[in-house]
C-alpha cells in the first residue's frame, strides 16, 4: 500500500487529467451552441431558480454585475433566456429560460450523459457503485471545505446539473 502522500499525489494527478479531458470535450460540445462554460453554468442557475434577478445571479455565480450582464446579454442574443421586468418593481429584472434555452440544456445534458456512459461502460457495476460512493464522499468533503472558506449564504450548494 502506498503512503498517504503518494496516494494524494495520484489523486491530484488523476483529477487533473479527468477534468482536463472532460473540460476539452465539454468545451467543444458547448461551442456547437455558441455557449461558454460560464454561460452554461448561468443557464443552470436560471433553470434551478425558475426565475432569478440579475443581481442574485451575479452573487450566485461569484462574478461582478457587469460580467454577469455581459453573459446575460449574450445569452439573450442567442435566444436562450429572456429578461422580464418585475410587475411590482420596474427596476428589478428577472431572467428566465426560453424554450430554446430549455432545449439547449436538455441536448447538452443528453450529450453529457452519452459521453459519460461511453467512458464508464467498460467498468463493472460493482466497481461503479464503489466509485460513485467514493466520489460522493469526496464531493461532500470538498463542499464542506468550500463552505468554511466562503460562507456566503446559498453560494455553494451541491446542485444537480440534470
């Protein structure tokens, strides 16, 4: 059995390679829709919130208001989201997905699922169960560490991307 330091080093290296490969494939997938990774995450936040204020989205995404506004305008230009003025407060703007935005997210989700299925289809079911339990444990610990470092209410949650 390797010592803990060697195991940590292997884990770091494997995470790096895994995220690098996934990011490259995912970036190409998103490019077909004219969407960046940050814009994709913005779409996910809008979908999970139903409709959300621009300022809330900026806070959730941990980006400045001007940066969020640029991403939002770009997604509006692509027809993926709509801006709606609040009936009660005309100064407030809410964002919602369009039908096209919902379809793009569904298409991307389907393609991601196909990609991950293809990668994992060689793994026996028993190994898959163990792998998932380990990954869930790592994700929980990572989120706990992130919350300690950035304890902003509601900022860091383990939201499903489906």
